[in-house]
């Protein structure tokens, strides 16, 4: 059935696609852990494998500004999700690092194409803020279930279990898209794809802020599971607390807009970075002498909560610097660049199982992103004064 994004079934299918679009990053600690447990790859190779999907997602989402309003959405969604599924199935047959990396890039291309359509469709909703809020909720639900269920798949089938888990969700998403897919409600004129807004100073600042922030987030996030194991926790304990933290983190995205209006965007973003940094430092050494489980639980929950809190603030600034509303399409690309860079940089810093340098990478990235965000806020404030 073809309809608009306002139709409940169409909205549900778009939410499922958006959920799968973020699935690799959402379950990144489990993916890295499964690769590590194979004992076939070096830390550097694992870092690049962790980023391979994101390379494909970035390529597809970055190009979407050209094609997302031109191509029919149903075949694009079905084709993208189908490619994602087929690449996962082929990964069951290979262990060679080059072949596996190539297949993950292909999986990312399919995933990214479908994700771009989902973002455009959610933006067509009569209440896009509501639709994007539901998107975050769907991604949180997927992550919560994944951290509780996927470890069982991995324990039963090894790394193949990770792909089995993804493929079950992909089959359900394909079925949802087959039953109901919205059509684009906006024209595909050439002006809709102009890149001029990206070339402004403020646009470049918000893009760079997002890239650097996500570099830090993905670097730490990729190795949180391994860090917990290195601290002496069991895989089940780590999975339970990552899942619990992910479930709680959904509240962060809902309170971000309200707090941002009350305190101002800079104060809200600064608070999020400070508390995430405190959580990271706590993982380096516990001044309160908490039990290991409590230390890991508190740190990971705080880190994830304020990650979800910071993302809407960054997305809001993408809209603020571009009155045409086109720049938001490239927000996902900024996320993906950070995700491409973070895990390999983190892997290069690991020496003999010591993850402290990875945590320091996160701290430094957060510091740089704060400086960039502060400069952006000053420029926006000056612009408002000049127009007053």
C-alpha cells in the first residue's frame, strides 16, 4: 500500500527502517566483542571492520541529497534492506578480513540507502518532531532488546549469531515495507539538492562539531563491552548493564529540548559533555571504591543517557543554521564520519589490553567538540544581535 508518512502503518514501517539504519552502531560493542572472541583479527583490523558498515552507510546517506526525492521509495527501501540482508548472509561464509570488510561496506550501502529514505519520510510527517522522537524511541527499544537477546545468539552460534539476530529484524522490516510504504510528499526540483548551505561558516561548524563528538562517542562505545570484560565482569553482566543503560538513555532525548530551551543550548550541551567526561574518568579509576559492577553500571548509564541527550541538540543546530531545512539531510553523514574514524583510532591506541588510551580519546574529542559548539553559539548570538 502506497500512502503518506502520516498513515500509522507507513510511519511504523519508516520507524523500523530507521531502527535498522542505526542497528550496527547500536550493537557495536557486541559486534566488536564477537570479532575479538574469534581470535582471528588484530585490534587494528577489528577497528576497521567495526567502521566498515559505516563507510557504506555514509556513502549512501551523503549521496541521498541528490536522489532521495527522485527515486521511488518502495523499491529503494526493499532493495536497500535486501542488500543489507544478503550481505549479512554472505558474511556467514567468509573469515578473510578483506572479504569480510568488503561485504560489510556493501551491507552499509544497502542500510544507508534505506535509512536515508526513512529520514526523508519521517521529515514529511505532519509533526516531524514527534516522528523523530519516535525514531529515537524505536532505536532505543532495538538496542535494549539487542543487549539482552543478542548475546544469547552469539553464545549459541558465535559471530554468526550476530548476523542471525540482525537478519530476523531485517525480515520483519522488509515485511513491514512490503505492506505499507509512503511516497515522497515533496517535489524533486533541482533547487532541493543545492549544497550552498553546507558552505557557510556556521554550517561547517555544526558539521565539524557533530563529526568530532561522534568520533569520541563511537570510540568509547565500541570498546565499552571489552572494557567491562577486562575489568573482570562476565559477558552477561556487561550485556545486562549496556542494555539497561540503553533503555534509560531514551529519556535523554525527550528532556533535551525542554532543558535546552530553559538553560540555552550551550549550557545544555556543556552539561552533557561534562557528565559524560566524568563517567569516562570514573572508568579510569574509582575514587568511591564501588564494586566493579556498580562502577560499570553507573558509568555506562550516565555515558549513554547524555549521548541521547546531546544528539537532539546537535540536530537542532543543523536546522538553526539553514533556513531551507535541507542541511539536516547531511546530519546522518556527519554522524557516520565520526563513526568511521572513532573505532579505528581507538583500536590503534590499545596496547596489551589496556583501554585507558581509548577513554582519553573520548575525553579529548569531547573537549574539541565543546570548543566548536561554543564558537558556533557565539556566532549565532552575534548574528541575532546584528539583525535586531
